[in-house]
């Protein structure tokens, strides 16, 4: 395993490379230092008061060891794990599975999975998908993990009620061996059920929101079930935390990335942030990052109660696939985007390109190369074409996709978003817009105390 730090290249946003109209000067970037210092002090103060919990997660090594031991114990005789969760309760775990194992993990035979179970995420409540899952998964060989911090998430708990009834009907007293709850340590319907049925359960810290919870049991337990080294994952996050413990923009790459994105959104009219990994296994990480940006930074009010309607729009793309679906827009369309490439330096597999035909034909230029070389060349060429057309480009270099580098990436983006919240002057850790949709749904479903919301809709 390569244990090196991720790299951060921002030359592609500098005016020296893309011109003054769309590029930034180093002086413009450094001009934010005093605001960053103030934001950093506020974040440190909130951390000390216990208001922001994600800062502490990389240091919960004892908990990680306990999760690992319990996962090894509980997966004996289990062939499938079905995670019930939505948004922050599933995106981190899915990103871990796809990055460290492979997006093809559930297609791998048991021997290639080293005896670990398949790992499915029931993220949506589309009844067709849920029905198919229920047909596919024998309950006696399936572990159901239900994740809801509030213990009352309508989508997750509706799935839970269906699975609970089936487990109880088919397994009877064995139900508790096939059900794990991850929820608030004290309150909520799911916590009450876990206590009543003596379920195996894990706590989500009260000061950690869903989109920041990947380094809690929310992400760590499903990861440990399939043999991911969660202790090294936390080690990577600690390395990034140490690298970014001071507010100096010359050394803190998370804050630097936040400043650049904030400036482009607020000062340069570029509110669309594209994250484009050149690795199929990092596409789910881009999905995770999209939620982190959208729910944290899309806010109507600032902390003083003033209407600001702020927030960038995160977009995920995939290299090289989206060179053939989105790149034309990025190169010749509106100047409203900042594009970040995730470039992997050491691939975990490669394939040589042969030349089974005549040595002198239109395909011969591909011979004597590998797919890895072509992959890397296409990323470099795409970045150059964008810069050549005065489009802001950032590159995050990943030495190798493994637990150590993924831990760095999770913490890097979480810290960046925390600082961007300070620059916008908003609360990056709440989500009032989402709550409105929830109470309206409760009313439509006939939940007591929410009748007035149906009348409002009518």
C-alpha cells in the first residue's frame, strides 16, 4: 500500500495560464488570508465547544477496532449485507465499497471477495427495486443494516418495517442476529426498537450530521464487513488533519481549495463546480462530494438571518466517459464552471493494447501502449484543452486508491466545505430546506400532528 499525501495543483486557475479575465492572481487568493484566519478561529471555537464533531472522528481509533472486531464476528455465515439508508447514510459507505474494492464488487465470486458478503445499498424507495431485492436475498443468509440518525427517516424506516416483518416471519428468534441498527445513541424510534429487541447497534455522534458521517459507524461498519481496513482509513484522515491544522493558505490545501471555489462563485460568476475523477472506482466519491457541497452550502439565510440564496451547484462527471458527453459544453460553452480532476498516479491494474492486425493501419498508434497510458494521456490532454480555452482547472493527485488516500480525500473535502461555510457566512451544518419537504410528506402520509401541512398544500 502506498502511504503518500494527495497532491493539489492549482496552476490551471492562475491568470498566468488562463488569462486575467478568467484566471486568478496569487495576490487575489492570498487576500483572503484574514477572512480565513477568522473563519478558522470560529471553527476551532465550535470544535472546542463540541458543536462540530467531524473534526474528532479521525482520532476514534478504539471505536474503529471495536467495529472491526464486531464486523468479523457477525459476518460469519452471512452472504449478503443490505444497507437501508439514504443520503449521508449510504453515500459514504458506497464510496468506500466502490473505491477500495471495485464498482463490480457484487459481481465477484465469493473466493475473490475473500469470503466477505455482497454489499447492497437500498438508497431509494422505488418499489420495483425493493421488490427485486427481496426476491434476490434469502433472509437466513442476509444481514440488514438500518441507518438513520433521527430514527424516523420516512424512506429508510418504511424499508425497515418491510424487512423487519419479513425477518421476524422467516427467522423468528434469530431476527436479532440478522439486524444491525446505526442511529442516535439516546433517542428516536430506531433506538427504542434496538433496545427492545436487543439488536446489535452503533451510535452516530449527536454533533455529526449525516453528510459528515462517513468516518462514523455509518461508513465504517459496512466497510469493515467487506474487509476494508478502516483503521488505515482513519490514519489517512489524521494525516490530512495534521497537514491542515493551521490556516495558512500556503500550506492548508483544503482552505485554499475552498477560497478558490468561493471566489469563483461569488466574484467571477462561476457557480458550477465539476468534479471529474479519472477512475470508475472514484465516481461514487464524486456522488458523496456532491451531497456534501449541495446540502452544506445551499442556503437561503446567513447566520445573521439575512436572505442570501447562496451555494454552488456541484456536478459530477467521469473521465473518460464524459469527454464524450459533457466536454464540448465545458470547453466551448458558458464560462460558468470550475473543473476539478481526480488523477490517479498508480493504477491497481492495467492491460496492454495488442496489434493483431497489420502493423501499418489506422489503429497501429494504439499498439505498444496500455489502457493506463491512454487513460493518463487523455486526462492530461483534456486538462490542457480546457486551460487553452481559458477554463479554470484544478487537479487533485491520488498516489494510489487505497484506504489511506481515501481517508485523506474525505477529510480534505469536509474541511474545505466547513471553511466555505465561514466565507459565505452561513451554517454549513444544517439543512432547513430538506426539513420542509419532510414535514409535508408526513402530512400526506397521515402522520399525527402534521395535518395542517396537507391543508397548506391544498
